[in-house]
C-alpha cells in the first residue's frame, strides 16, 4: 500500500526526482519547500506545502495535515563556495532549520527520518576511498553544517526512542531524469557537469578550477552518482527502515573516481564537439579527491546498487535535459 511521505526540499534537484519516483511507485509525496532555491514547476507529483524549515508553525502544520511516518529531508543550502562566503546562512538554514524540523518530527510521531548528507563531512581524508569510519573533518561550512545535523539526528533519535534515522552521505549527485523533463537547475550554476554542457551549448569557455592538484591528471577527482540512483536508496529505506532510536549512515557513491578532465572528455563524446575550457586557479574549499568507500554497506543492508551511474549514462541524461 502507498505511504504518505513528506519530501522536505522536494522542489529542488534531488528532492524533485525523489517525489517523482515515490509517485511512480504508488506513494504520495507531499513536498514541503520554501522555494528559495527550488522550482515550483518541479512540484508536480503530489501535494505542495509552501513553508520554511526554520518556521516551527509551518512544519507542525504540514506534519499534522499529512501525518507522514517517513520524512525525507533534502532542504539545504549546498554550495561549498557560497558556504565559505556566507557561513552563517549555512548554519542558520541547514543546522537551525534541521533542528526545528527534527523537533516537529519527534513531536508528531514520525518513525523514519532520512537526511541528505554529504561526503563534505570528511574534509580532506587521508585515505581513499573514504570509509565510513574516516574522521569527520569538514573544511567548509557546508560540510560542517551537515556534520552537526547528523549528530543532532543521532541524539534526537536516541532520546526519543521512537524515531529511527538514515543519513546518506552523497558523493557527487549528477545526471537527470531519463525522460529529459526534470534535471539539475541552480541559479547561479556552480556544478561541473551542467557548466560543461552549458559551454557545449553556447560556446563560451567553462572554467576548470585547478589543474595542479596531486591527482593523476592534476584535476580534482570526484565520485559521480546518478540522481536516480540516489533516489532509489531513499525508497529502499521504506523496505529496510532503521530500528526505533537507531541512526544509520551510508556512503552513496560508486567507489570509482573521475577527474574533471575525464568528465569533460565524456561530455565531448556525448555532445560530439570540442568543449572550450579556461584553466583557472583552484576554487577555495575543494578537496583534491573524494571517492566513496564502504559502498557495500548500502548494497548489503538496503539492496542498493547504482545502475545509471556510469559516466556515459550520467552525461547522456544530463545532456537530454540541457538541450531542452
Ligand atoms: N569544477 C570546475 N568548474 C566548474 C564547476 C566545478 O572545474 O565550473 C570542479 C570543481 O572545482 C570540483 C569538481 O569540478 O573539483 C566538482 O565540482 P562540483 O561543484 O560539481 O561538486 P562538489 O564536488 O564541489 O560538490
């Protein structure tokens, strides 16, 4: 039977793909979003509650009206560079907002809470791939804010004894819905693949931030995972919920790293033309390499395997969306 699921931040990139998959599988995704960075036209798979996670009254209203047992929390500011310039916005929205949301969830009997966390909690890890036991040492306010929220969730679940949680540490979310009518759209756009594809469309060079890293080709290495695969992990929590009071953590990545140059090459192969590139200095806050370790945990406990996360499929799906 279908469940009512509160998708907090469901107008954003990953949240909107998640709402769509929930609806496709017979569930009712209720989107709660303040539309600060999300898009109203991406809310089309279920009811919409316009509100801000820092507003306890709005949160309580949505929880009372829809009585979800499962809450998926995607609402966050998520740009590393912006977080370096405006750290307090990140602590306010991501930490304060999540605390208000958690408080509402505990009070309204939510049983299952899922956080979009990030590989940025690891900072510049000593070992690659990054195991779940790697020290948490974020080097930017974005990563620090998510580290704090993970801890708040763990403490809240333990104290409540009734709510369980799952924290998914995403590596680099990428790609778009295969139908090409839902995808990544940020204003301004700071992410690699959209910027490479924009350069392919309008011929103005994309900026490549740093080619002097200590990596095989000098450019940063990331573990790109398709948005549809990330979303599948969230749906898997319905079948494999945590125990009451428990908090689980998973790395969501493929375990394979790609350099910025390799991504550009894949985009050239997909678009069929040379993409103009300007080499720029390193971007503050960027670790040289981030590749997921312990990926078998999600496989073993949630039955999760990335199916669309090869670079060809990611770039192909993103390109279909960008051309529209
Ligand atoms: N990057 C780049 N040019 C861009 C956007 C990103 O060279 O226009 C690089 C960035 O420095 C990083 C990698 O691409 O090494 C991935 O950046 P993105 O912002 O997509 O994700 P992040 O890893 O910061 O979450």
